[in-house]
């Protein structure tokens, strides 16, 4: 993952605008699951900020406080 981190709100906004115009919360929660190392065997999103804890996975911060980029696993898949 050599790209710079971007605000998660920007990523969610781009996805909503281009692909799925139905609600930012569902889109952001899907991205959170892809960033949590305890949710997927191979995390697809590399995140900075509070992405939740194993004992409370819904304790993640709002999208305006987190940043993300594709993980190395995602780059290999692409």
C-alpha cells in the first residue's frame, strides 16, 4: 500500500456517487469490516484511526475521523 491515506468520508462519497446511491452508513460499515483485522482473515482496507475493537466491533469512529487506503491484499487482487 504505497498510496496516501484519504479521509473515509471521501471514499464513501465517491462510492455513493458512482456506484451505490443508497446510504452512507451501510457503505461505511462495509468498509469498516474490510479494515478490521479481526473481521476478515485478510483485511482489504488499511485504515488509520479507531476502527473498533475485537470485544466491541461496532465501537468504530465516525467516517470523518478515519482514513483509509487499499491494503496490500487488495492491490494484489487488482
